[in-house]
C-alpha cells in the first residue's frame, strides 16, 4: 500500500471520486506551503511545486499499486507520480503537474483547494437566462403544472424508450419540479417546448449545468426530447440552435458547450452535428457509458 495524496477531481466531494474505489481515506489535510494550484485547459487541476507556494487542500489515501497504475493511465499528459510534502513535513506521493503547465494555466491557489475553486467557478458562471425564447416554429417557455401529462406521454413512446429510461407521470412531475428549482437556483434549465402553431407542448429543449460531470468542472449541456410525431422536421435542431446562441451570447464565461448521449442514439448525435458540435470522447456517467460532443467558444 502506498500513501497517496489527491487534490483534484478524485477527492471525496468531487465527481471523479468513484475512480478511487478500493482506496482508503486516511486523512484530510494540506500540502506544505510549497505548491501552487493551476486550472489548466478549463478542465484540469494541476499542483505545481513553487518556491512562492501556499498550502493546498488534499486528501491522503492508502492505495494499491494496481489502482495507482490505472489512475496514471487516465491522467492527462503532463501529470506524473512524484513526491509531495504535507503540511506537517511528511512525504507521500501524488500526481504532480509539469511546471510547463503553469504558463497556459490559470493560478487559482488563492482558493486554497480544488473544491473551493469549483464552487467559486460555478457561482461566477451562473447567469439568469431568458424565461422565454421564440424561434420560427417554437416557443421555449417556463414549465406549467399541466405540462406533466403531455410530457409523460412522450416518456411512454416506444421510439423514446429505445434509448431513454421510462418515467411515470409522478416521476415526470418530479422532473418538472427539478427544472423549476434549477431555473431558480442555477438561472436556467431546459425550457418547455411548445409548437407555436398548435400551442401544444411537444417536448423539452434547453441547457443544463452538470456539477457531477467527471471530466471538467460544471459544464453546460444542450439537450432535447420531442414527441415522436414531431420528429423529422428539424425542430430539435431549431430549438438547439437557439440554445447555442444563448450559450454564445449570455453564458460568456463558459468556454465550452457539451452535449451527451449514449453511443447508439444516432438521431440525437445527428442534431449535435447539425449544430456544429464534434465528438470528443466517452465517459462513464449516471451509471452509463456515454459519448460526448462539444463546441468551443
Ligand atoms: C433526439 C430527437 C429530439 C431528434 O429528433 P429529430 O427529429 O431526429 O431531429 P430534428 O428535429 O433536428 O429533425 C431532423 C430531421 O428532420 C429533417 N428536417 C426537416 N426539416 C429540417 C430543417 N429545417 N432543419 C433540419 N432538419 C430538418 C432532417 O432531414 C432530419 O431528418 P431524418 O429524420 O431523416 O434524420 C428525437 O429523436 C427524440 O426526442 N428522441 C428521444 C429523446 C432523446 O433521445 N433525447 C436525446 C437524449 S441525449
């Protein structure tokens, strides 16, 4: 067993923590005041030794070599195993970043640790988006109680269920409540999508901020679901394009817009591609192997 310190997305409050399954938390502590913490590529926490350093929050684990080798494989290039000095002078190991990453990175040491920096980042990126958006054929609007039944009807359609999990009427009501809460707390969530011509609820389209995405801190995702009878008319693309514009013009501190799906949901991936998102990678998220697309600012 090796005593290994983690300071980033693998720590106990962070979305990458499941990667440490099998390791035992020994203590929560700080490094010696000989490091600085950088935010690299809008994604990665990088601990870099520095004579003018500060103490950075970390967690020390007992981990076996098998786990540490596996983690070394998923670390991005530029991070490698090396000695780390704790606040009380003891030496453990950690993934230390190459000092060359300081230049392109942003020095976030004043936050004292990755979890505090992440909270600050999510708060600074928070924006209130418009309650309503109009496109040529759609009204994207706030949720009403009487949206639950038409939305739940979509969730029973075989075409929907081919790639998506079922949801009862009660669960659909909970989802609408969640969207309303997110509108209040985060400043946005998916909108209810109404067809202008018929004034009918035909689905949901919009943006969600995911604080539990394992690969980068709290990104924004664009997503869509439509009633089967409204597929094939370019409506998801039309609503999605309005969302891309809102991200571009209003969520100005979010460098990237994601869209996430499962690999065989080709219709959803086709919408992503029509909007200019490109496939970037895979992840394990909410118990599923997913593929993610992105558009950079
Ligand atoms: C994902 C989903 C919203 C995509 O619906 P869609 O109808 O394929 O997508 P669009 O509304 O952009 O329509 C595109 C289709 O309309 C056609 N079209 C017609 N007019 C168009 C226009 N003005 N612009 C773009 N496409 C147009 C396209 O050629 C395409 O046709 P196709 O059916 O031959 O592929 C829908 O499949 C769905 O609700 N699925 C279930 C829920 C789901 O999986 N959500 C995503 C979770 S990640």
